[in-house]
C-alpha cells in the first residue's frame, strides 16, 4: 500500500494537546490569512522585523512576504491542516541569507495558543537544517531580552549570546556557528 507523502519541507506536527499543525513553506494564497493573524503572533519586537515599523503587516506587505525568494530565504508557516489561503496561521519561521555573506538571519513568531508546546523548537530545527544545506556559516537571531523561554531554547540548541552585536534596545542577538570543522 503506498504511503501518503508530503512535498519537501512539509510535515505534520502534532502538539501535546493533540492539535495537528501542518508545517510548510508559505504560499502566495497565505497572504490574507497571514495579514489577519499577524497581530496575534508575538512578540511585537520581532514582528517589526517581519512587518512594518509598528509591528503590523498590511495586505500588500503580507502578499510580498508570501512570495519569498527560495534561493535566499525559507519562510515556513505552522498552520491548520487546510488548503493554503483557508488555513489559520499559528506560527512563522524564517531564515534569510544576508546578501554578500555566509550568514543568515532567523526569526520565529508563535501565536500564544501554541507557545511552549514544542513548535518553536521544531521550526528552529528546520531553519538550522535549511541553513546547513545552503552552506551558511553563521545563523543569528534577535530575541527580546525578556523572552526567557526563547532564549533558553536558543541556548539548548547551541546558540551563543553575542554581547557585541548592534541590536535595538531590548533585544539580544544569539548566534549559532555552523562553520565547517
């Protein structure tokens, strides 16, 4: 009997509360649901890096975000297991190369109702895998200094705090060295 196979970068993730989340690359059809859910994703300091200066995302910007350049960026959504455009988005994970370098920036946004259930770790593992596959030597992300769970997650995955990083007030830069041994 043939096994149902999901396309690359697609995976069903079952939360401890038995709610199924489909992790998959963002699709153009996701622009409207992303726009609708963006304000529910936190923290606000990180939403600013995804959206506008006020941490909001208008529909035009959501449409642009839903069409990343696959050669330079991976943007995963954690969504209900429905068709793109119909599924509510509960999480975003993005890794994007810094032009002209062997570095990539990563960020994760989770809705409150999925925070602390393992989805953030799973998304971060996917972003690290993507970065390794693209010969990125350094993966970094900025985390609110007050977001202890995300800082602990980054620490548990080998990220180190960069005390010399030039980041906005209230943020801490964490770095994972992926350089070849």
